[in-house]
């Protein structure tokens, strides 16, 4: 099986996409965490 060598521009582009994807995933985790905490607080205030 042959491997494909990426040039510097392709490596930088891929790294940029990977960083952007990581940031988006981290933001989603934070959003879900905050929403969950808010729901727990609302439920605890009702009871």
C-alpha cells in the first residue's frame, strides 16, 4: 500500500481544520454542560 506525502501547505491546511474541529467540539461540550447544569438548577428550585 502506498502512502501519500503531504506538502507543507497541505499539512498547515489540515492542521488548521483539525484545530477548528477541536474548538467546535470543545464548545459543544461546554454548551451541553451548561445546559445540563441549568436544567438541574431549575429542577432543584421546583422541589
